[in-house]
């Protein structure tokens, strides 16, 4: 099953996606605004994808595919990132959104906006969520533009919870309610 946007398709992540995920997770530019954790060997990333429970209401993880660039060879679609709705519970109707694009040549061209819009539409329609929430570093202007464009609004500020380059930074908490998706 695919979740289709205007420019992207979302699909379940596969163990074959491990190498791309491993490269992205080791790229400082890709991970700049993310809580990166500790470096993992490729075999551990592959094992995580192999042993990860299948997508279910509480946690859906999608690979973001976009039309392949001519340099990608014969493939029609290329994995460019991932998006996840996690922590969903039917009792609360809420989930948390996480997204990143690892393929930098796709940055700034609307692919992230389309992926966020597609996964939110999926969350509201297929999962019957009432609210999707996220946190974002206040200095991450590109992500803020995406979230605001889709309809997310700032709901609060978490002070000095993210450390980058020796500096403590704030995060916004943002939310999107059912019916607010743009």
C-alpha cells in the first residue's frame, strides 16, 4: 500500500533501505537539527529494520519515495527520506510526527511539504487522529516553513533542550488539529 502525495509516495520501510538510512544518520548536515544519538553500525540498522514490528496504529514508519533523478540509473522512484507517526493511541487521538529528508538534492523543492501533508492526511483519514504534534528546534527555519505551510501552529516553547555546537537551543511544540490541514 502506498500513501500518495502530489510529488511523493510513502511506503513501508524495508531492510533494503538500511544502507541509505545509515548514510543519512552519519551525515552531519542531514542530522544538524535532530537528536542524533550515537553512531550505529550498518548491520544494526539493518537488524532494526528487519525486526521492527510491522506498521500498526501506534507507530507507522514510511519511506518517502520521489521520482528518481536521471543520475539514479533505471529506477523510477528513489528513497529520499522517512516520516513517522508514533505514540498514537485511540483513547487520545493524538500522534507525534517526525520527518527528515536524507537526500540533499531534494531539499528546498517541496518534497518535505508534500510528505508532511500526505502523512497528516493519512493520520486524520485512515487512523482517525484528532491531533498531530511535533517538536522542532526554533532555529530550524526550513522545517518551520514546511510545518507552517501545512497548517501547524506553535503551542509552546521548550527552553534550552537541544544542544548543538556548544550552544543550548529552544524547541517549539507545534500541533495540527483535524480540519486544519492546508
